[in-house]
């Protein structure tokens, strides 16, 4: 497993949440909790609609946040899918090798 890539993805996600929270706190004048909640809800694409940016800058930032979040989630899904696929391939190769060795042993005994 490539832990460096996983750390990078987690770090990117934490950075986007932090930047989004700070941005919406100051630009929209929301409380820290509301700014954090909006950022997480937007990144997760849940979109409850309880908070909506009122300023043009806030609306543009929300759009950028959506695309950034989707990109990070897509990269994370790809990374962890690759890990899963590689693990399955290794397991299949090991099973195939074990069967081959068993077959060779049986052929040698006969």
C-alpha cells in the first residue's frame, strides 16, 4: 500500500476543509461551526440547503470547492481501488502458483 499517496490525499482533504471553513467564516460572516458544516456538506455533495452563500465571491468559491472536492474524492477512490485490485491479483497469482506446485508434485509422484 502506498501510504505516501494516502497521506497526500488525506492532507489535501483536510486542507480543503480548513481553507473552505476559514473562507466562508470571513466572507459570508458565518460562525465557525456553520462554515465548517457548509464546507463538509458541500464537499460530500449532500447539499442540505440550510446554508447558501449570499455573496458572489461565496458562490464562486462554493463552485470551486465542489470541483476540488470531487477531484480529491475521485483520486481517493482510484487510489484505494488500485490497492484492492492489486491485492486481489496477488492473491490469485499465489493461488495459481500453489495449484501449479500441487499439480507438479502429483505428476512427479505417479
